[in-house]
């Protein structure tokens, strides 16, 4: 367990804010976080990680960084996905404690002082637990909650259900996290996997507070949810392969019992050849085979992606950091 500082005035807290097309809300998000941290009274920095925004987000954050050196800005060369965006923000943060919070502030920043207090009490990871979600379409809430339940059930390593990326981690945890080289990343699962002393803080996730962002959810959002779920399942579990093996055994057992049943009927009754039965069995066999190949393909495909050893992100430039973007950063 890491040693926490004696007083808040001696510790630097880094707020990592991932953004993508947040031109209408990023200024107010910055002001809200600054006001909160200044009230709390501990040194802080705000690390804004830009996932290749195509609107005016870049210019707005540049202006903020020029007038406030506590605002650090890193821009990626393109959109590398949300998981990599928060990863690079954590990698570049200088704080003794690092807090990830989305720019739309659906996760309430009012919990940050509680996170910091729990950290000072000795916890290395303080993560939010979404007990309820308000201000979002019901279908989206339902699908998201069910996906989180599936991920928690399938994972070989226990992952707390409904945990959020809204969390505080110590620098020691961050350094341990950066040793994980996966290309298919599920950050909250990786943070839980590294261990250390962890605690959850329940809260209600509210509707989007600031900005528009890219919120065409019924399309790209569903695809992203499925992609996150698959990354989480295939990165943290062999259960799909085991379940498929068990399913294959059950199919073989059922086929054996059915064969005995048909032999008995054939001996005791004059049955015509069953075209329908043969067709159904053939289609069932084809479905089972396709499912097995698909599951195996997910693992093989991810293994192939890992062997390429491509970086998880590429930095375009940074502002207000002590080092240049070309410096070697674990990733």
C-alpha cells in the first residue's frame, strides 16, 4: 500500500479530463473543476487529453492553457478511442493522486473531496459505483447496466459491477497500470486487476451537464458499448471458451441420447426417413460450429493485434508539460 501525504497542502492532485469534440462545454468544465479544487485547498493540475477533436475544442483548450499553467494539454494525432485517451492522460499526469473525470460532468465532481479523503485514509484506488443513472434514455441505461452485469459475471478476475472510470488512483497504481502492455484495453478492469487497497463510492450518475460532444448514441454508441463489452470479456476471461467446450459436451451427450431414442423407435415402429430431423440437426451443427469459430476468432484476432506491438497512441503535441512529447513514455 502506498503512503499517503500527511496534509493536503503537500500533495499534488491531477485531474485527467478526456475530451473529444467538447467545444460547447470544456470552458465551463474547466471553471467548475478549478473552483472546486481551489475551495478544497490542495495543489492541483488539470490534464486535458484531446482524442483528435475535429471541432473548436483544440483552440479553446489552447487558450485556457496559455492563461493558466495548471492546465496541461495533450493532443493525440487522431482518435485512438476512449480507453487509450484516458490512458495517455494518466501516463502524463504528475500528481501523487490522479483522478479521471469525464468533461460532461455526468459523474459528480462534488465527490472528489471524498475521494481525496479516502486516499489520505490509506486507499490506493477509490472508484465510483453507479447505483442509478438519470437523465439518459431508458434503453441506453438498460443496455449499459446489462452489459456491466455480463462483464462482471464472465470475468475470471472479480470486477465490481457498475464501477466507473470516474476514480482516483495513486501514482504507484498508475505506474503499475502502465506496465500492462495490452492493445485491447479495458481500463477499469485493468485497474482492478493490479490490486492494492481499493474501495467503491456509490453515487447517482446524472444527465450530461456541459457540452454536446459526440452523442449520436443509437448507432455509434451501441457499437461502442458492444466493443467495450467484447474487449472486457476477451481481455479478462477464458470463460467463453470453457462454456463453449461445456456446450459441445452437452450437445454430444444430447446427440447420444437422441440416437438411442431413434434406434428404439426404429426397432419398435415403422418410421419413415426424417428429412426435417436431418435438416434441423445439420443447421444446429452449423450454428454451433460457427459460434465456436467466432469465439476462437476473437481470441486469435486479439493475439494477432498484440503481436504487432503498435503503440496505443501517438501524441501530436503537448502544452505546459515539463517534457516534450517525444520523450519515452510507457504505453
